């Protein structure tokens, strides 16, 4: 489960599986590399990194901005894996303002103007040329606590 929290004007992206590994947070303002692989039992695995180093997926953002996810290591991913978008449990609460996917499906950006407080749960949606099914990521959550002044 991944969480985005705004604490004292800073957003924090938390990835529960990575937290168990006690990895350092990812750097703010830089793209988060996301490697999606399939383990021996056929289950997808989601691993975050920046600058070639594993990171927890945690990101501190000190102001409104963009969180960028970039698919990497596609040779180890399901054939033709690409972002399709992000699905939200409550797309009308205004926590995330906009989602954009690059034309090649390798990059997804979440825009958060931090104009409202509250949670916004979402899942990444992926397609693959291996079959006609869609893949959903673990259930991330965006939580904006407080409105910036």
C-alpha cells in the first residue's frame, strides 16, 4: 500500500512493502522509477528507485507539485507493460487534481495543488500486450492534511 500524506506543508509518499525493508525515502522533485516484475507464483511486484538506488517510495514534497512515476526495466516486466492511468476511490474530492500518462505509456504524473484536505485512494492501472487484462497496483492513498498558506 502506498500513501501520500501532507504533514506541516510537506507531502509524504509511503510504500508499505518498501517500509518493511527500511529503505531511504526517494528524493523530492525527481522522477520515481517503478519496476514491475512478476514473481515465480505469477504475482506482480512493484519496486521503486531513484538514481540507480532502491528507495522506499516515500517522497517529501514541500509545496504543490507533480509526482512522476517512470516505468523501468521493461525487459523484465510483462510484455508491452504500460501505464493506462490511475483509478480513484473518490475522484471528486479534489486531492489529486489531474493525472497524465505519456503517449508511450512509460510515464505517469499526478498533479496535486494541495487546495483541499483529506484522503484520495487510487491504484495505478496498467495494460500489457500479453493478454487483454488490466493490472492494478497495490492501493495507494493520497492524504492532504491541511491547506497550504
